[in-house]
């Protein structure tokens, strides 16, 4: 008995159960102390939260995102330590700038007499398509005082220091556009103690505009979410066994557990010859994906051949239905396996 099979393949792993955040505030022009050191005396715990000084509110890190507009993309001149002449750099400036978030750090809510100076705010990791640089312009003549620079990796030297009750502003630079998540930990030593009190590792999200199509899709579905088991390309937050990159590819809703719009086997006739074929959907806005249908006579130990004989492409709203046939006639093989490989073309 002849059989035809298909398999949807990606190179990323499945995720685990989701966690949702109900609130998302976008900082577009506010004064925000993004790294706000908070002390909870009841739990003996340091925390980092975003302090919106413009509106007098506090946000957890998965409740807010900082927007760096495309207008803040600059071309570097020669002679700076921030990159080569002609390189782009998106900058959130250390001084107020109209229409741009004014991003600082603060320990103003920590009462005096509880901690010794200073607090340390350490960058522990970075997720994003480029590099992250934090610096101040100081002195006369002006000098670059670089505090954090991921171009040479991340180490204990990538940190900010802050006096108890203090407040400071820096330039925040990004070497390319996209979604960044910068993970920080705050640490400090209590008065009359000798060991550090350390906050949880806390991610803060920056949208450096313009976002790439998959980043925009992710930000639309989970505006401020940081958990990779929800937002990663290989995560499956709704548990329907279709990972995010494929939900995106097929035009599905990643928050609804519905196994739908997956590739299907069909048959087509070309002249007097019958062929197996693969029919699949692709979202028209998923311009950063590569779709590669392939076929083989066995799942393992065989060479997978590209399928390039496109029979039809039909557009229906935001998706296209593509049918691509095999090059091996149906009657010429006993078993035939089909696979749709989807690649996210991402830095």
C-alpha cells in the first residue's frame, strides 16, 4: 500500500505553559526611572521596577516597554568610542528630548540608614538583534564615560552605581533596530551587615523602531511579555502543538489552542501523470520567513529534495494558499514523505 506523509519542521524547541500579564504601558515621551530600586522591609527584598515620574506610577518589568523612535537613529561621526564612523546608533539621550522617553535610574524611595552606599545595577544578560551601550557625557571638554558595553561580551564590569536616595540619567544606545530585553540585578549591603542583598534578575524591554515583522507580531500578541516560554519563536503558549513561528507563518492566533491551517497532502495531475503535493498557508505579512517544502522516500537516511513545482498560489485576505507538487510520480514510489521547513530570517 502506498503512503504519503508530511511533517512540519522547525529548528526550535517547544515551550511550556504560559504566563500572561494584564497590563502594558508604552513609554513614548515620559520621564521614567526604568531601573527603580525598591526596598520591601517586610520581605527583606530588593526589587527593580519602572517608576513613571510623569504620571506617578510604578510598573513591573512585564507591564511596560520603552519605545525608541526611528527619529533617534543617528549616524556616528569619526572619533567616538561608540562605533566606527558611519555606523548607525539608536540613542535614548541622557538629557530631556521632545517626544522621546527620558530614561533614568533611581533609588529615591529607599530610606536613609537602611543601606550603605552605593547600590550596584548589573547587566546580567541581553536578548536582542544588536549590541547595547550605556554611557554618560561628562566634564569639559566632554568625555565619554561608558558604563555598559556588550560589544565585548557581558561581565561584572557592565554595571551602574547609584547612591541611596540617588537619581541619574544616561544615554542608552542600540546598534540596530528591534526588540531588546536587558536583564538587570540590583545589589546593596545593609547597614551593619557584610553580605549583598540582591534583587531577582529582572528584564526590561525596549522597542527600537522600526520592528521587524515577527517582532511586531510578537509585540502585538504579547505587548510587554518577557517570558521566553511565551514569546520565543519555538514556544507554544496555547499548547496546541503549533509553535509561535508556525502560528505566525500560517496566520494563526497564538493565544487560541486550535490545530488549524497546517500543511496538508493532496494530489495533482500534470498531463497524464499523478503526483503527490503539499498544500500550505503562508501569511502575506510574514516577509521575514523562508518557506521550503521538501520531499523524501524515508524520514531518516534519505536525501530531502526541494519541491519547486508550484501548481497554484491563491490569496485570501491576509494569507496565501500554496500548492507545490512532487517531482516523483505517485506510481513511481512506495512511500513518500513531505516536510515544510520554515526559517525565521532574523539577526
